[in-house]
C-alpha cells in the first residue's frame, strides 16, 4: 500500500462518515465467529477466550466492540491514526486496546 493510499485513511471526516454509514454486523455474525472458535478449542471455564485480534478495525464499532464479551482481551489494529483515535474515543470496554500498526514491517 502506498503512502498516499495510507494517508487517505487518516482523515477525521472519513472516520466520521465510516462510523455513521458503516452498517454494524448482525449479532448472528459475531455468534458464528465465536461458535467457529469453539469448534476448534475447548471453551475456557471462564466462558471467555484469551485474545482476539481485529486487523483493520477502523473505529472499532463493527467487530472489535461486539467481540469484547467473548474474550479476555481484544486488540484492534489499523493503519490509520485517525481511525484508532476515534476507536479510543468511543471505547467503553476495559478489555479492548487499540494500536496503530503498519503492514510494512510484515513483508
């Protein structure tokens, strides 16, 4: 991804549009994700899995926050500082952490 493309995501106006216009996943989608994980792992006695990582989390409202009840920790990562700033502003969960990451280090 070029620097120009990356900078397009670092726009507070785009973040506001994303939060306003991006549909939320229906609850059955999140349930399907959790059920899929349960098929491959024993459910911990706490009922919560240790960690979920949401790559490309944006402002965190689409999948990061809905995953929170099922995991001890949820890490949302995105290339956009503006998106992560929004995610942190709206974060209501103690077990969610957001970080800006660049895929450049993983080539």
